[in-house]
């Protein structure tokens, strides 16, 4: 069966391995969570709270004049349009915000500096500053105040040249002082609070900044949120977030109030201008009326006429009607002249409409003026959203210019028309007056004066009526915008959100721990079981050796001290499984190697030799790891002579063989470390030595150097009857298996078998490992004989203790 390719990343999901890695990294996981909680607490402790203030206004505009006047003769000067969108843009504009800020104590901002946080003392400052700026670069810069006593202080700041300027004083409170950058008058009101803060915090506990209302309004506009709350109900919500709750509350409440005032001012402005124009016209008509009245009375007195008998009543009536029409034409022409003058000087639509108020037929000009008013309103809305250099603004300006030209052309045509009519009426009047030649001169003059007085009186009455109507209209323009909700500055901070921050930090800590576990799982490259090894190599799986929980003695020989232990049984199982590899007669050579040092080949060589010696076979151990010899340490002997001295012909085998404390078990140490161990191993004397030992011993166990580091032991592995490869659980990497495959394919090592050393027994008991019963005899000994063999004491983990607790409760 084809074996899997070795990959540096786990390609299959192994829940048991994942649980094992999670248990190993439980401390890191807990540490991540604790760190996350600590970070959350630090954020909550050292983050300045942010408050959100909210105000709600309902849009409404009633024209109360319509409920007073029985018949509406006045056209509305504003169109609703998108009233809500316009109102929102107006509220967030600098026009309204600057009006609000100018009415709040924000020309100077006061601050107290803590160890970490700095707080603004809005309306709570224990001192007040009046300042006149000389250098505009000082706007927004910190000016530190050090209070020396209840009546004196000193200041320091960084000027526009980035040089520190200090005025150590003592400067008396409430007195104007002059510096190169500003003039200052600081008054102390609550020195006890100042002294307490200076003692608790720092010497430079207070400072203030000079604000620019324009720059401050720009900052407020960025954080100001104005949105429709209910379109049908015409309600708008005003929100502002700020670190100072009272300031945010005052600003949102002020925006609602100033919007009402601004709307009232704009709606009243047109009516005020119209009323001014009517008043001026009434004054001039009043003079004419008075003159005509005086002339009539003087004529009566001079000619002694009280009630003349008009003989030409019909003719006089015609003359009166014609003169009335001529006067009306003159008045119309005067109005057109006034309109042309105002068109060339301004765009006050209110005055246009007033000028048309005395006309009977003004539908064309009225319509054109209404269109002009629409364009002006659009221009006002665009001015709030864009600059005068924008394409949109230029486009509406072109439309305004075209509309004004159209109005001028219309007025010119009307003017020509009325002049023609007037000339026609003048001719008619001259013709009729010729008929009055027969009428006495006194009677005619009396009639003329009477007619002039009557006409002036009628026009005066008309203007008074118009004035009354526009006065009522102005009174009717009272905005009914209702402030449904005023902010009370008593809400809890919206930031930092305690629950959100703690939850987010816990989630991040959990994810960090989870990512760590997943990363280590994906990159986990250690060998855990023989079954795992068997997936990547054709080598036989000989058995496993449990991890020894206690400290391994210097001799490393354990099987003789506790023959009934699990570890002893493991080596007996390996000894049994060797028979299935080769059961031929004669002495056998067992060669043990590994990939790197530390995988336990020397430990396995000594204990495997001990178990075989227990069976009555004569065993000798050869230490061929001449670069890093350990056999002499395992048996606690000197390493003065051994394999190296034998292979160079300096010693004889019988002089180098040392008997151990265990019967049938001898060993030959590596001897002094030679400069050329690889050449010594392939020396023909090595083969002679093996032949010599085969004549004395049944089993020759050779401890070779790690083949993953040096290739010294490969020739011995090729000729060994039992070539054994040692891997260590949770230590050896999966890539080490590639070395086994290399020995099989490239070096042609036959019958190579694998021993997995250092297997955690607790994982086998609780299901966190597998492959322990792999082999021919060892599985039976453990699976069915559990409890028969003595086991080393193992330290109980938290998982073990919890399991034991549940078992006791169940029992």
C-alpha cells in the first residue's frame, strides 16, 4: 500500500491531537484571556468618557395672517420645497453653529491635567480668563497657569516661534497684564479647589486655550449628527458627542433655539422691508394729500364757493375718469421706474411684490418674480452646501441673471404699453376739456382741485390698507418649530462601552488563544504514535516504550530494578516481536540508531540488552557512538579503552569486554574519542571483531551514532540482523521518518524496524493517543493485563483530578 507523503502541515483533522495540544497550551490560553481582561480594564480606566447629547425638534410653519384676513391677497414669498433637508443643512451650517458658540463661554477653554487624562472644565473652572490676542498663532496653544496663592499666579507657554515664554510673577489676580502675544486678565474664584488639584495631580495642573470660533465651529460640525427622526412627523434629531457632557448638551439645545430664531428673522426680513417701503410711500402721498386739501380750502375761501352747482356733470365725470386713469398710468410708470432701479441695484423680491401691489394686472411679472424667488432660494441652499466658485453655484447664478434680464424686458414692454395708453388718454382729456370752455373758470378750477384731492385720498387709503395687511402677515410669520426634547446633561457616557470593550477583549483573547492552538496544531510536526509513523514508511513497527515518570538513574538500566513495571513489559514485548523479524539459528546483531541525539537509543539499547539477558541469552553491548559515547556512563565505568582502541589494534577484545552487574550482560565502551570514527567503523577489523563476539555471545547490540547527523552507522545497519530505528514521542519530528525511508530505499537496509520511545501512558489511558497495542504481543499484555504490572507513579493533572472526582461522586 502506498504511503502518505510527509508534509510539514497536518493535512487531516485529528480531534484527539487537537485536544492534546489544547491541554498543553491551556496556560497560554488562560494567559491570553487574563491579558485581554487586563487590557479591557486599562482601557476602561484610562479612556476619557464620551457623552452623547440629543435634542429633537419638530418642523412647523403657520401663517396666522390667513386666519385673520378674510381673503388672502398676499402671495407667499417662500415655497416649502424640501423643507426638512433645507432645515438639516441650515442646522449643521457654520452660520447656526457660530451663533450658538458665540453665546456660550467658549472663547476660552479651561483644562485640568491629571496623571494620564486631561479634563475640560466647561462652566466649572475655578478661574476665569479674559484675553485680547495680539498674535493669532496663539489660538489653540496651551497656556499653563501655576497658582502661587489665592491672589497670585504665573503663566508659561510656547509662543509662535516655538520658544517657551514664562511670566513667573507673582501676577495679581483680576489685573490686566500684557505679553508680546496677548493681553490677559485672570481672576481666581475658588482657590481651595485649585490648591487641592495642584497637590494631588501636578504642579502644572491647569492650563487654558484661546479658541477661534470659526475653527471651533468646524470641529463641532464634524462630530455633529443631524438626521430625520420621522419624515411624516417632520421631526429632526440633533446629536453631538463630546468628552464634556454639559458642553455637548448646551450646543445641541442651542442649535435648536438658534434655528428657531434664525428662521423667524429670515421670515420677518421681507415683510419688514415691504413695510418700510409702504411707510415711505405713505409719507410722500400724505404730503400730496395735504397740499391738495389745502389748495381746495384756499380756493373755496378766495372764491367763496361752498356748494357750486355743476352744470356739466356728465362732462366732469368723464374728465374725472380719464384723469384717474392718467394718474393710474403715471403711478404704474413710476412703479416700473422704481422696479427697474431696484433690479439694477438689488434683488429684494419683497419690494418688487410691493411695487406690484397697486396694479390690477400683474400676472406676468408676478409669475416671473415668483420664478426668481425660487432661484434665489435654491442659491441660498447651494451656498450652505458649496462655495461660490463651484459649478453648481455658477449655474444657478447664470439662471438668476437670465431671469433678471427677462423681468427687465417684460417691464420695458409694459412701460411702453402704458405710455401709449397715457398719451391716448391725454389726448381724450384735452378734447373733453375744450368742451368746458363754456363752463365758468371758477367752477372748472374747483372741480380740478376736488378731483385731485379725491384721487390722493383714495390712494392714501389703499396704502393704509396694504400696510395693515402686511403688518398682519408679519405677525403671522411666527415659526411654530417645537423643541420636543431638550438634553438634560444627565445621561451616562456612551463611550467607553464597558460591556462592549470587555466582550471584545475577551473575544480577541479567546481568538488569540484559539489561533495559537490551531497554528500549533497545523504546524505540529511531532510524532505521537506508531500508527502515525506507519502512515509514512514501509518499516515494521516493533513496539513502543512508555515514558519513565521518575528520574532515570545514571545506569539507565531499569528492567532489573522493577521487572513487573510497564516499561519492563514493553521491552519484553519488543524482545518477543524481534522473533517475527528473524528466527534463524546463530548469533544475532541488533543495531540501534536514531535521527538526532536525545531520542533514547542508548537507553533502549541498555534496557533491551537487559531484558534479553534475563531470558538466559548472553548479550554484549558495543558503543559505536564514538563521537558522543554514553555506554560507559550507563554502567558507571571508565572509558579509557574500548572500540576505538580495538579498531586501531591497541587493545584485544578480551581486555575491553566489561561485565555488568546483570548476569549474561557484558559491554564494550567506545573508548577515547578518535579523530576519524567513520573510518574506524568501516575498518576490516570491525568485521573481525563482530565475528569474534558472535563466537562468544548470542546477541550483539550495537549503539550507533545518529544517522541524521553522521553516516557512520549506516554500514553496520546494512549488515545487522535487527536494524532498529528509535523515535521519541512528542520529540522526534515527522520529517525524521524520511531518514528511515532513505535507509530503506537508498542504503538498502533490510528488515528495519521502528521503536517509539517515551510514549505518554496517560494519553493511552484517557484516549489521547493510539497505537499502543500495535505489534504482536504487547497489546495483549497491556489491554488484558492492565493492573497486573506495576506502574510508575504519575503526577495527576487537573484533568485527572476532575475525572477522579466525577468517578467518586458516581460511586
